[in-house]
């Protein structure tokens, strides 16, 4: 892409003199390696002088903002599936609220035959870049009865479940999960799962799951970090 930075009206620069030009460069929204150079131009006449030294710029995605990631606004921005949930003031990992969730079932199968009884998903999906690395994490605390908690991430090319990315042989090809059995005496435990988005990925759905019906779990501080 070519853009121009014009001299100020009245500027006259003789041969051998110097002129300092300042300008702002906006990084592209798509991550990747970009090359930056510039050259002088006499408008409507000709380009002249040498190209500047080629500068290679690596554009990487930043950390992603997840609406209501700490559940300070209750369940706003999240949608439940076979689960009951409410915002609580204790226990807390940080802030003033966390999400207490109890899966209700019946059980269904997610990636690799893992069984799940219910969860809460980001709603709407979270916008991300294609061909990029991310790590999704959440802090979870168990109750008096041991229960398995899970963070489950799915990739989508659009904003509907019909646009979930899947291979021709495996509908779970681009899903990832992390799970762990937790109980109250464990305190707060962080679940994290790395993933690399496909070229056509534009959105992620992050789901916080309980894999044992009737066993309450507390979730707090969901993050999605790039790199």
C-alpha cells in the first residue's frame, strides 16, 4: 500500500540539505511479516533518489478482551447449556464476583470422547486473528465433593454454530480442552489450553464446563492471551 507524506507549504529544500519528516504508521490488522520502505516523489513528475532501507516489521495479535471475563456483571456476556449458574461474592479469585456453576446434564460428548454435563459459553463469540497462537485460561475452585472442571475452546469462521471449523473426517479437529478434577481443599487452580487458529478462523467460543452433574464449581478471571 502506498501513502504520501507531503512537505509543508513553502518548504524549499536545496540539494545536499536535510529535511526531517515525521509520520505515523498503522500496523495492519492481520498478523504477519510486513516490509516498510519509502522514496521521494515530485508529484506528477517522477520518483527520485534511492529507496530507504527495507525494514521488516512483525505484526502480532494483542491480548483479547473477553466481555465480563471476571463475572463482575453476573452472567452477562455468557450463555448456559445444561447448567445453572449465578454470580457469587465468595469465594473469589479477584474482584467482587465470581461464577458459581452447577452442571445439570444429561451428559454429552465433546472432543476425544470426553463427557460433559453442562457449561457456560462466551456469547457472543470472541473475535480473533487467523493463523495465530493463543492461550485460553480460567481459574476454578471446587466444592466439598470432587468434580472435574474443564475449559473448552472451539474455532469458527463466522458468528453461528453452523460455521464451526471442522475437517472432513473429524468435527472436533480444531477444538481444544484442558480439564482437571478439583475439590475445595485445592484452593484456586488455573486451567490453561494453548491453541493455534486456522487461516479462516475469525472467532472462538470459550466454554467453562462441569463434567459431573450436581457438583458445583466456581470460575473466575477468564483470559485469552496472544503469542
